[in-house]
């Protein structure tokens, strides 16, 4: 049975400022670049093998993936389905805002111009089905919102667990199909 690895991108300025990045294209901080390099070295030291790195086209994930590829030698390919969820009116607002915390539990809500959790889950589940069918071991480099959906694909979660799930920048998680 196959497996994949999920890596959240390195730190951004909006992560530091506790703002929702969503599909807004925010770059890595210097610490974010360092985290990506440390993660690549961890992948090497733990002898993690993968056929390909698939990454979100947003700059924070793309740069993280490219750092990992340069150090590990694993080829990379942009995967548009890994783009972070568009949080509509909440982009750039406080991650812990009361209105957002409540809205995040409404899976059909499109956040006034954004993307619903249900639409997000459809594209990520389809991607995960494709990865599984390929028989290849992939490293997915993406975002915290994507991490929630990936985790829900592999593990049963309540709505509250889903809404509260999160990974630290450059965390590496293995999932088995």
C-alpha cells in the first residue's frame, strides 16, 4: 500500500502577523526560507524517498518546494489543485477573529466571494485519489487549509476537529493509503 508526505510551507509575514493568507500570494520570510532548508535536510537525514514533489502555485509553497527539491534532488511539479482555499472577505484578517472562527465551521459557506470547504474538499480528494492511483510516492507542499482536508481524507474528524486542525510551518506528515 502506498503513502504520501505532506509539508506545510515556511513562515510568511502574514503568519507572523496572525493574518489569514488564503489564496493571497504572500512570500516567505527569511525564517521561512531557513525552515524550508531545514525541512529538506530532515527529509534527507530521515531517508524519506519520493518520486515527485507536487506544490501549490502560490509563492510561499513554490519556494518551499524548490528549496526541498534543490537539496534532495526530488523533481518538482506545480499542482494547481493544491492552491490554498480562497477565504473571500476574510483574506488578510485575523486568524482568530470571532466571525471567521464561526464561519469556518460552515462547510457550504463561500465567505462572500471565496471557496467553500466542500468545493475545496472535492478538488483535494480528487487529487489524493489521483496520487493513490498513480502508485507514486509524492510529497505535497501546500497550506494549512489544504492540510485539514488531507487529514480528513485519511482520518475521521468532527467539524470542530476539522476547523481546529493545523500544522506548524514546514511540518512533515506521512499518510498511508
